[in-house]
C-alpha cells in the first residue's frame, strides 16, 4: 500500500433557490364578540327554576299524602278496637246467661218438657202440660256461672256515680276490690335479715 495524498475535489456551486414569499399581513383589530342574548339566559334560568319548583311541589304532595295515610291508619286502628269492643258486647249480650236473666226479668219461666206443634193438622205433640208459675231454672241464683262479659266496666277513678246493672243491683257490689299498692321504699330496697 502506498500512501497517496488525498485530493479534495471542489464541490460544484449550489444552484440559487428562490426564497419563499413572506406571509406578513397587517394586524387587524379582532372582531367584536357578540354578547349572549338576554332572552336565552332568562329562558334557561326560568326553566331551571320551574323544574326546581315542580320537584318541591311533588315532594310536598307526597309528604301530605304520607300524613293523610298515617291519619287513616290511626283511624283504622281505632275503628278496629271499637269493632272488637262491640263484638265482645254482642257476645256478652247474646250469651245464655244474659238471655236467661232477661227472660226472668220479663217473667218468662222454663217449662218441664218441650211440646211441639205439628202444622199439618195442628196437633200438639209432647207432654202438653202448661208451665207452672215457678221456673225450674234460677238464672240469678247461687248456681249461676259468672260471665266477665256481663259485668259492667269499672267506673273511672274520681267518679261519684255507681253504675247500675241491668237487673237493678249496684255495680259496686259486683266489682272486685283493687289489690293493695306495693310498699313505699324510702331507705333502699328491703332485704331479709340473715344471721
């Protein structure tokens, strides 16, 4: 290998290029932005207020309905209690003891044996004896079975009137005495004495 000197060849001259045109333009004042129309803004605010008012109205209506429903439920409960009390009165009035007392008060007596009337020919079947003036059953006697539904309700405290039963007896004699009140505790709970 030999050392040869490298020669630099001259470069060819570049061809002249055309300059791009400059894009300069004078500054123009920006166009004025149009103000939003007041009618659109008022319509949007009015619509939002109308929706809010409608929601509040619906909320108040449902709340009012809830109060009405609660009142009706209370009334239904009270009417149920009244119905139950009236049913108990009906059972007491239609009980055999009550009917026997009412019949005795009217002067009706119990006959010894039953007699029947045959409607086809009008013949009386059975013993046919008339009842005596003394009844065989005494509904007010010592053998009468007690019925709590026939006892009158107790008088409210503080009332001076004594209710009268259907048969004319005082209700004060029929009402049992109230139990004694518990002892008053002043020095702590009572404890038994132990040794």
